[in-house]
C-alpha cells in the first residue's frame, strides 16, 4: 500500500469518529443526554458508514470529475447533500419509520433527526477535507492535529461511559 492509501484509511476512521463525537456532543448540549449510545448504535452506523456513505462519497467524486467541476467546495457541497440523503436513509432503515412510508422532509430538523444530521454532516466535512488534503498537502498537519484531538475525545467519551 502507498502512503496515500494509509492516509485515506485515516480519513475514513477520523471521519466516522468525528461524526460519533459530534453526535454525542449534540445530545449532551441540546438535550442533556449523556449516556444513550450503545454498542448497537456504533455497529449499525459503522456498517452504514462503510457501505452506503463511502459509496455516496465515491460517486460524488466520480460525478464531479466527469463533469469537470472537481473543486474543494463542490466536493464539500456534494458530501453535505449526500449526508441529508443518509439522514433519511437512517430514519427509513433504522429508526422504525418502516419500509412502506418515507420520513417527512423536515425530519433532519426534528428532535430525533438533528443529532443524525450533525453526525453525518460532520462526517461529510471531515471526509471532504481529508480527501482534499491528499491533493493539497499544505493543510495536512492541521488535519492530522484535529483528527488526533477527535480520536482522543472519542477515547475519553468511551472511557467515561
């Protein structure tokens, strides 16, 4: 494996951990809930992240390259739009809205949907920045510093539980 492949792996891991930490911070700051995330939450969000989310991010990059609009901001916007779709997928597949009905369009802004919107949007922003760092390594030290801080916060949060 090349060094960039290992860095992409670090981007994937730090993207997921950023989403988890931001989800927990959202629950704590907005709803004063501190111990609600279980192992099953980590399990199904990790599976969804590694399958659906990574596929949507890859398709976003491929589409932007095909149409010649591959820039940092266009990639970030596509990743964030994909995160809205992922919030709906989360509600549809895992939160019990059922396979027969779709959640309302306002779901990401409801009490139940906002933490998931923060989760997937922060993941999108982290992954977009990380993917772009491979192309433009001038911000790599800052990305690595912030991703390490997120990793430490994740370990602290898991340890406190």
